[in-house]
């Protein structure tokens, strides 16, 4: 017997949903920092900058201080895409979930366990699909870190797929960052295919190698 239930969002859920969304996005920051550190251009820069200082000044202490501040800068830059995304969503779609999703021909679901919201997912129709197909886009899949491993994320995705099937959509699409390896593994295991890759037009995102993968789930009868 499931220890959770999935139901449609209600106004009383708003604070819990926003808290879960925000914490779920920001928990990727440490992984983003590690990913950025291992990029060839980052390693080259971390080696070249202190070496240049040593050759120019002869001071190893100054070089060590340089590395320390470079690491702080990288940690800050790695967190910016996630913090900016949270801030943007809290001012737009997550500010009024009922208006943004339920009243816009989409939906928003929560997974509830023990009277607490432990998972969320949302969906909206794609207004102008580049493929010309009727598509639904999945947003904001997140599960509380204390409740993972129970199949909640899969159940939430299945809920979106069933909603799309019932509404006559041909595809379900989504975007997720390269940092979210667990999410990509989940989507691929559930039948989604990688259909694109997008490096956003941002200097910070280019510096830290941040880009998005696009996934598509095409219903067999619509192919």
C-alpha cells in the first residue's frame, strides 16, 4: 500500500509547495560547483592564474590567496543559475499556481504523505510547438529529500503522462540541466528521449558550462 497520495494542488498547499520547490532547486548548487571545477577550462584557469602571479610577483602566498578567491568566485557563479531561476519563478508562475496552471489548461499536482506535501509536478500546454504537434510541457518535478526512494517521482511523472494521454496530447516535453543527472536517468528510464541541447545566452552559464537538455515522450499512437 502506498504511503503517499497524489492529488491536485489546493491553495492551502502554497507555502509548502514553494518551500519544496525552492529547496529542491538550490540543493543542486554543490553539484554544480563540483561540475564546474572539473571542466577543462576551469582547471586550466585555476592553474594558469596562480602560476602567472608567481612568475610576476614571486609570491606563492599571493598565488594561494588567488586560488582561494577564485574558488569562492566559482562557488558563487555555480549557484547563480539556480538562484536566479528560483527568484524568477517565485515572481511569475509560482506566485499564483492556480492562475498559472489550473486556470491555464494545465495542472499542478502534489504528493502528500503524513499530511505533508513531499512532492510536486506541474504541466502546461506548449503554445507554439516547433514540431507542430500538440505537446504538454512538464515543469517543477521535485521530491523532498527525506522521501526519495519510494517511487514518488515516477508516480508524479506517470500522473503527467496520464493527464496528457487523456487530453489528447501527442508528446510530453521537458527541460532539465546537465547538473540534474538523477532526473535525466529517471526520465530516460520512463521512456523519454533526449531531443535537444541548449546553452543559454548568458556569460555566467557559458563560464560554468551550464546547459539544458530537452526530453520528449512521444505517445506510440501519435507517432
